[in-house]
C-alpha cells in the first residue's frame, strides 16, 4: 500500500509527498533526513493522508496536491477524518 500525505511544518507551511510507510516518513522528516524543504521547518506534523494500491497512484495524487492552492489544501485537511 502506498500513501499520499501532507505535513504541516513549524512555520505553518504545508508539504506534500508520497510513501509506503507514513510513520517512518514523518520520523525521517522530523530527524532532518526527509525532504530538503522540511529540514529547515521542523518539526512537522502529519495532517492528511490517503491510501492507494500502487506507487503510481500515490505519486499522481501527490502531483495533484502540489497543484492545489493553499486554501484548497486547508479545506482538504479540514474535512479529513481519520
């Protein structure tokens, strides 16, 4: 199973990505081993995710997330139910 996800950085910005393991990926971000973007914006908090059957689907969703406006991302997060 693959996941598309969003984290909220300490500065309030949002970062989107994909992974096979959400907990490990968030831990990697918070240890400074994640994306270059998040390294200077620690800590990060997982605020949204969606699961997919394939890596390709998760990567496609990540690409679409990155195209959303901040307001659209916040609306998606606000409507997220665990």
